[in-house]
């Protein structure tokens, strides 16, 4: 059902129906709001552009140039799901993401999202877009930023724990920032299919995947540790994605005691991440401070570095602005 006073107008040259790519919502006040669905987002958003955009956004966040409260999480307990509300304001962008997380989903993505952008000068809504793919891609971009800043320059063996969309997006993004020559993937169910699809090696266990790896990604829905410190080589870098509740863990105590830890947002991590709460004495700071030059990264070739990613609104804002600006550029070039 349409909201009262809102007229749906297809964008020029775009079909209406199940294959809808974008449309305009125009209110009686004359404000036009572009809608961009996932297939159009996929056409417009490029990892090689998103990684530096997320790096700038995280640097701005750590430098205090972004207003971003910790996300509000509303449990849908009877369905084992969560609704997150994630607003942010940066110098040239204002917006918010509504995101749902249903970790038990089967045959349906675990995450769904909508992002709305507003004109900072007037508060007018200017863009509405599907945020599922943006969530997937900006999370991998943040890990790529952390890998760029913390991993050894010669890191070439990648282990991925998980075989879902984050595993795929991390594989693509990390290949842009390090010379990956070997990839091992493990998950309890779909590792073989993922390996066949991406031309990588399916490991028989998490330990087999991790031992000897230079780069490690945890991208599972686990709520108890799947990565153990005894498996992790000296000098490795870990990107830990997931376990985004204070009572959930993906990393064991041994790893947290060995590693030096960076996060995307200190405030968020100390409230939302069971891993960071457990290893808070090893928390160095925010990765944006490394990106902005205010904080040093890796101190030695042999130390284990760890980036705990929760995903923050300013990353979504940066990605959504890239989509909106590229769409506007394409339209003006016609």
C-alpha cells in the first residue's frame, strides 16, 4: 500500500514490475525520492572505489567529524531476529539504515536492509535504496581497509571460516589489497560448493584452513568460538566479522590474549561485541585512527593483529553516497 500523498513514478527507461531497477517517489510537497534496488546497486557500486571511500569514512569517524550513535537493536525474540536502526551524519551526507538480522534463515538471506539519504542542508529525502548488498560490500571493504593497514605486505595465504555472502565479498575485496595466492575455506555445510564456485580449496576443518595462513576471516553466524589462538601463526592478521551481540563470541580467549585488537567503533565494540568485551585489555583503538595517521598499526612482523568489525552507519552512508552520486552522474551524461 502506498503512503498517503505519495505518487510512484518510474524512472525514464526503467521497467515497472518484478525487474524494477529504480523509481521516484514524489510527495505532494514536490520532493522527489529515488529508489534504487539491489540489482541497480550491484551495477553502480564497485569494490575498488568503495574501499577508499570506507577508509575515508572511518578516518572521519575516529577524528570526530561524524555524528553516529551506537545502533539501536530491537529483538524480535519470537522469531530469533533483530532489527537495527543506524543513523549517521557526516560533512556531506545524512542518512540512516534499517537492517534486519535473522541468523537462522534458510533459503533467505540473513540480512535485509533499506538505506535512506537526506539532503544535509534542508533535511529533504533524496534517495532510498536496498541495503542488503551494501551491507555485504561495505563490511568487506572495512576488512580490506584493516588488512591494508595492519597485515604484513607479503600476506598471501587466506583462510576463510564461513561460506556465505560475507565469505564471497571478503574474497573479492582482500584480493584487491594483498597478493593472495592461496585460499582455503571451511564451513560446516557449504565449503565444497563455495570452493568449487570460486576456484579455491575446501579445508576439512577450521584448524586445517587456519594453520599457516597469513590472513584469516571469520564470517560465520557462530555464537561461540570457531577460531582458536593455538591455530594462528605469528604475524597473521585476523578480520573477525559477526558475533555482534555482547553475549556472542567467535574467538577464543587464547587468541584475544595474543592479538592486538582494533575496531571500527570503540563505543559500539564495547557495547555490542562479546569478543572485544572479553579482550578489552588488548584493545588498541579504532582502525580509522590508523587510517588518519593518529595511531600506529602493526608494531612488528611477528605480532598477531585483529580487526573486529561490527559494521557502522558511516560505512553505509559512504557506500550509499557512492551509489547515489554515480546514478546522478550517469543520468547527467545521457
